[in-house]
C-alpha cells in the first residue's frame, strides 16, 4: 500500500490532482490508514495509470475514461461469473458422462446454452471438459468405454455447433483432419470450433483421413492451411510421411499440428506445433491469420 505522495509519484500527477479526481469522479483509494490517510494499492495505481494513458495518448476526457474503466470492470465481472458458473457445470457433466447418464448430460448442456452464448459454452465448458476427459483417460482414472462415451457425446454436440458460426469469405480456408491411423479427433474438433468461431472457413474431414483425394479438394477450395491432430504415439513414421507428402505436393500450404502425440514426433521444418490451450491457439491466430485479414 502507498500513501498519496508515493502514489502520485508513481502515477505522475500531483497529490492535489488525485484528491480532485477522488472528489469529482469517485476515484477513491481502496483503503485508508487508522488515522484516515489515503492508501493506494497496486490495483488502484494501475487503474489510475490506465485512465491517465487514455487522456494523454488518446485525448479522452477524464469523465469518459472513468466510464470506460467502469465498463471494463463490469465486463470482467460478467466474464468471471460465467467462468465460475460453467466451472460448477464441468464436474456434474463429467460425472454424468462417466456414469453413462445421457439424459442428465444433455440436460446440463441445454441448461448452459440457456444461460450463455455458444462461444462461452465452448470456451468455458466444452473445451475444459474435453481436456479433463483426455487427462483422466491418460491417467487411467476412467475406462476406455467411459472415454469413448464422453467423447462421442461431446463430438455430437460440437457437430451441431459447427454451422452456427458464420464464415468470412475473405479469410483463408483450411482443412482439419487426422492422418491414417489416428482415430481420436475430439481435440481436432475443439480446434476447428475455435477457428469457426473466428469466422475462418475450415472443412472438417475428421479421423483416419488418407492422402488420396486431398489434392483435388485443396486445389478446388484453394486451401491455405492444413490442421492435423496426432494423439497416438505408435504410428510416428506414417504420420511423418503423411506430413512430408503434404508439404511436398502442396508447398504453399501451412501445416499446423496439435495433439498429445506431437511430443514423440520431434521438430519438423515448416510445421507449426500448438499446445492444447486456448491461449496458444489465440496467439497463433493473432500472429498468423489476423495479418492476412488486414492486407
């Protein structure tokens, strides 16, 4: 905590200005000493620095900057509330699926859709649930039957969401597939939904996709991205060959690889490997697709 003198130095304004901001715009410090002196937290200082930046760099009046800050804080509260609520739905949905209670699982998902937008349900319920299913299966905490049942349930719900998100025709097109021998495609479906929510046109080919026939599709649809998922670790050589053939025959295509099996493949030139996190996906999208959109 900082007194008003130190806080004013950190923010770059006078103590008199801080008092005026408090009086006129309600920008009070979060605490006071036993003697009634103002005490500013790091959060208080960051908020005041943000307001000052809007005024100095963007020419925003302080009254407007204060309103903008309040809107940001309210939006953050709503987002956190949604995440907290969906977090309370993850475990019941997981338990329903691993107990093979289909009707209960559908009821939980339908309830989440009644509360939140499709994108929020995907980000805060479907995605973390998919990660949990994969983790619990790999750790031996759920059976193959439970994993298959839960995965098929999520896949069916995701298929229904696929056409909800509109596609922007000016954005690059992609194909999403698992090479021959790869049958676990829930992660690929999650990534495809992420891209579709970003308005990227992605053709979902799914699991166990051979190279035969891809050429015609790639040329006709002017495909620029190939999104591949590798979950297993037993077919490394065929998968490497599949990627090599894809790059050799279609050098203009950017190959993006994800899945649990990528760690066993090693580094491949010209192939982007993404971690199974929304942050990793978002960073890749912002760096690679957004610049294309702005051209």
